[in-house]
C-alpha cells in the first residue's frame, strides 16, 4: 500500500467522498497495473476526469448502461483484469442486481462495484436518486463483501483492501462535502473487523458509513449527561463482525443501529438477524430511513426528518434506555 | 471451399453430439431438458470445438485457449456434448446431467477444469460478459479469440444491445458471435413474440454481419466461422445462422413444443433411430 494520504484528508473531507474515491483509485492505479476503472457516463460526476487523463488505457465508459457496466466488468475480471465499476448507488446495485448475482456473485469474480452518493444526500433530486435499499440488495447476493466506509481515510483503505481481496465487492459511499475526518492518522483496518471507536456500557451505537460522525456526537452529548455510550464503526456489513456484537450483547443495555438506509435488510437488519439467535440480548432500535419513500428536501432536512442527527440519536437512546 | 474430409468429420461429430444430447436429456427424466435449442446449435458448437477453436482438454486453463461463451445457456446440452466428445467430461459424468449434486446443471456453471468457461443462463448476459473477456485479451495483448453463441429470442433482451454498442465501440474484432436463428423461442415463434430486422439491427450497431442461410450445414458453418475468425475489420463479428429448432430429430424439428420438456421412452427410441441414419460412415 502506498504511503497513507494523510496530507489529503482535509481536502477530501472538504470535497466529499467522490474526490476521496477518485483520488484513491488513482493512487491504486499507480501501484496496480492490472486495475482499471469503468463507469457509466459519470466521469465528471464521479471526479474521474483526472483518472481518465492519467490512465486512458485503463479507463472505460460503457455509457448509461449499468447492467453492461457489471457484465463488462465480469468479463474483464474473468480474464485477470481488476475492474472497479463506479456508478451512482441509486442505480447500482438495484438496476444490475441480476448481473451482480449471476455474473459477479455466482462466478465469485474479482470485480469491485462502487456505489457513490448512497443514502439521501442527493436531496433535491428526489427519490429516484436516493440509494436507500442498496445494502439490502447486495447483502442478498452470496459471495459479496460489503463495506460502507465512514470517513476519507477509510474510503482510501477500503479501496485498497478491496483490491487485495479476491472476490466481488460492493463499496457504498456516503458523506458529502464537509464530512468529518474521523481517522486523522493511520489505523488498523481489516475487512470484517469492526472498529470500537469508543467504549461504553449503557447504549451501543452501531453505525455504518459517514453517519458515524453523528453517532460520536450523540455519544458526546450522552456522556455529558452521565450516560455511557459505546460507538462501533461497523464499516463491513458483510461479513458482519459477530465478535464485537457478542461483546455488545454481553455488556450493553441498548443497541441503536445507525445507517442511511431503509429499516429493511441493511445494517440494522443484519444485526437483528444475528441477534435473533440468542436469548437475553439487549433491545435493539434502528435509526434509519424507515420503510418509506422520502419527502423532498435538503440532506440536512432529510437527516432530521428521519431522526439521524446526533440530538435525535440521543433522544432515541434516552427514550429506550 | 472447405475440405470435404473435414466436413465429414464435423458431420459425424455433430451426429455423436446429437446422440449425447438425447442421452443426457432422456437421463434427466421428469426434469426434462431443452432439446430444441441445443439441437439447432449443434453444427455451430461442433465446428467450434472440433476445428475452429484452439483448446486442449488436457490443459483446460491454457492461457492462449480460445474462449467459448454459451450466452443461450439453456442450450447447455450442445455444450456438454462437445465437452464429452472432446474429452473434458466423461460419459459417466455426462449421465449425471441435472442430477443431485452434479456439476452439469440445466444452465452452464463456471468450472474450468471441465471446460465450462462462464456461468450463463440469464439471457443476454453471456454476450456482455464475452465483450469484457475480448476486451481483456486486447488489454493483455493476447491473441486468442472469444466465441459466443446467442439465441435469436435472446436478442429481445436489452443487455444484448448494451453489449452490441460496447463491442463496436471497443472494436472487438477478436469476438465472433453466432446467433442460432432457429426462429422459435419459449412461448412461440420469434416472429410473433418480438419481430424486428435482426440483420439490420446488428449492422446498425456497428458489427460485421454475415448471414448464413444454411446454419445446420457443416460446410457452410465452417466456411463462415473461418471467414469471421480471420477478419480484422476492426468490428466485432456476428454470424446470423438460420437453423432448425430440434434439428435431426424428426418429431422435434421446427416444433414449438420441444423447446424444453421431458422425453418419454417411445420418443427416445424414435430419436435414437433418427440419429442412426445421420452418420456419414466416413469417420
């Protein structure tokens, strides 16, 4: 792995996850001659213009054709090229779900799918452009690894970890311009191993994606009120880190799962599925986008509307403790 | 002109493959099998495996092998029959078709050691994947070709046309696709289900198109494949081969009812009898 891009983190934070992704892919390309990036008429939107200029022989555009994006990637992967297929999370994995299943999952091919602008950050563009169900779709496909990184450096580490892991991958990107740097220094990152961001024995916030910042904010507020909150960065949604869940089940009184996804089939669903095997586990409540299409509004409006800001998480925890 | 001796060899291999198709399909019992779409494509697959493609059943992972993708995956019996007759699969394994825990499912499943290159069955996707494989060969500066058999009904699928655009854009002249135009799909004639000018469509999408009116004639098929294999037109190649659904079995030919179904003993005996007359005696 190249030197950690610590000097870029503030820039990536300010610019948002697309820039962090695109520059991470450039750094990866400089080290891995067999990797390529493919997109679906999204070059400027995905901040991939520089990648295209620097690596014209390793950059492909299939046009507005997400199914073909996945099948083309499958064919390349089948023959030893390492494709990163980049598209809006609102369009992958839902539109090419069947290609992800029949080509990437079934053949267990070494191709990586990146869905950017996951969740509801496209606010004013409306529900066609929200990715609220992408985790549920990808989770249902065997062989897929799913990671939703929480901050700029974790995006970089996820992309490099995906490149080194043999098998299909879905990387779900959240966090717009100004999303916080939560890992300012290098840190230990392993696929399938959650990070205990903060210890605590009352409530446990189990979060995925850039909402980790809200969960940490909630833990801070609770601490000032004398309530101890554990914060778990569950970057890998599949395979789920059951070791940390076992610890939470044993030590915490309440679980709050935090995700920018519907209440069905996402992180909350995954935790509930695992938890259902055991007796005497803590109550779980889900902070999520619920099971509904959203009202139109800014990202900030939609987070509040769905109870996903730090003060909302505090209220949810206090109500249920 | 194609060497007559070679034509006779392909004809005899085609006859053996048809017999394997019947054996496997009959062995599947009540599960039934896609007889019609396999039998129409036999000359395509036989010509590829016994003459056109560079491959070695003793070395199935050989990097320079030509790649075969059966996009119309439901015609897997033709593919399996070729793998049996070229030594990738034993006769004993052949009879496990559709059986519990067999690797020979009703649609091909990736298994390189048995010559099964790509999992297909979800129609349209095989061609799109084949484009990726052909592109990979170009990127890696490898000279092998990718051959892909497509159904005419399969051309209803949108992904086929996404692949068509992509193949032309990437100038994949190392890709040879063959449409097995047998004119019949699951629920009826292709002309009734979704009628369009398939030849004009492929030309409009930028492919080098060759229409072969005698798609079950080994000599014509060999000639067409040889021509497309050696064409460096900068375009992907498409042979549209007119074939007969259920070719070679009297009661299946051009039949709407033999797309996929179980075979009774009487029908099996009739099919075997039909095939006994198909050998040239030259091999």
